[in-house]
C-alpha cells in the first residue's frame, strides 16, 4: 500500500482540473475553456488497490497579475508550493505557444526538490501543436507522459509511475499520510457542500457569460436545507462588482439568470441525487473580492 500527495502545477487552462476529475471519476473541480477557472487549491483523493493519492489541483499560475483577484489566486498556488508533497506533476498544453507565463511556471517547478513528472496534455488535439517548443523539457524530466485528460487516454502508465515514485505507506516521510481520514466517503478533503454547490454555480457563469463577467463575479451559498416534501432548498447569491454586470447576469426579463439557475440546479440535483429548488439572486458588491478572497 502506498499513500502520498501529488502537487499538480501548470499555467491556466492546461487541463489540470479536467484531469483530476476524470482520474477520480467524479467531478471535484469545476472546469471551463476560460483561464483561471480554479480559484483555490482542491485536495482530491484517488483511491485504488495500490493505495491512496491526494492530488492537489491548483489554480493555474498567471504570468501577469494586475488585479486583486489574480494576485490572490496566484498567492494560493504559491502557498501550495510550500506544502509538503511527495511528487510534482507539471502539466503543459502543447496546443499553446510557450511564452513568458510558461517560463514562470517552469521556474517554480524547477525550484521544487521532489520527484517530478512532465505531463503533456490534450494529445487528442493534433492539428495545431507547438510540441517542438517543449521538446527541451524531455532532457530535464526523466518521466514524460502524453495524455488526453478529456478523453482519459494513457492514464494507466502515468498512474503506474506515480505509484512507483511514491514512498511506501510505512515511510515516515509520506506527505499525505495524516490527511486522509480512515472513513473517507467524499473524495475531496478541503471543500464542504456549500462551497461545492457555489462552485457548480460559478462554473455555469464561466460557461455562459462573456469575457469579463466571470472574473468580476463569485457565488456564495447561504443555505442548504432539506424540506419536508423531499426537496433540497438551496439559497445562493451571485455577487458581482458592478450594476451593469448585474443587469447582464439577470438578462432581459431575467432570462439569463433563469438559464444559469436551471443549468446549475440540474447539476446540483445530479450531484446530490435529490430534487433541488435553487433560490438564486444577483447582488452588486464592489468589495466581494476583499471579503471572500
Ligand atoms: N481537447 C482537449 N481539451 C481539454 C483536455 N483537457 C482539458 N481540456 C479543456 O481545456 C479547458 C481547460 O480545462 P481545465 O481543466 O479547466 O483547465 P485548468 O488547468 O484546470 O485551468 P485553471 O483552473 O484555469 O488553471 C476546458 O475547456 C477543458 O475541457 C484534453 O485533454 N483535450
Ligand atoms: Mg482548474
């Protein structure tokens, strides 16, 4: 048996959260085509016969951080770098050019004195590839795997290697050992149901609203209550920085918020296997970033 902790690093949008969800076989982190979807590290446990692995899915490291929220998000990932881990996965997306941001992440990875694995993701996309720009990394990383996190291809050799590199459960040094409760039922260690439901709603905003709004918005779940009729009542607020964003999220005659709410409600119901009534409102709060991040 092995138990260990694996830190997943990469710039935004390379597919870290998609990989973790598909490896664990359950959605633990929200994903979207927009960068900076993940806002705080998520610790999810992968379990099988050979043991248990805590994957720390981090927010993608941003090259430039001009606004308050980006700075906070980067800080969260930088904190993860100080965490005791047994192994690091550095994930890249070969469909995007190497640039300053990538160099910044690589610089951070280089400083970590732990076994490292390079994972080249999105190999299902072949038509536009910058793989030659990343070739030099193969000299630096002795273990390189090409996967498609989306299509779940080539996971097996990667997970075999992870188990090979992790210390045995008997080792004193294993980082993950103390953190996994013996009666683990839900695979995420650091998120409660209010945060998770808030994340599911936030994902719909990332998927359904234009460029700027997802970054000016968060979701707070105030109440989850079981009603006598068997319906789970969820009360949540979308907070956004500006009245004009609030208007856009609500949409004309409220059609947009209805759409977001309906999409989120279906997924929440599926996740908790209960009927859900979602009471969703939008509020303007120019200071939510300072309050909640
Ligand atoms: N074609 C393809 N798309 C992928 C793959 N993995 C992830 N994606 C897509 O890439 C986008 C970003 O995926 P995420 O998992 O949210 O990326 P992330 O690295 O967690 O991003 P941040 O949380 O912003 O750091 C989503 O649209 C995914 O569907 C893959 O293997 N192939
Ligand atoms: Mg993510």
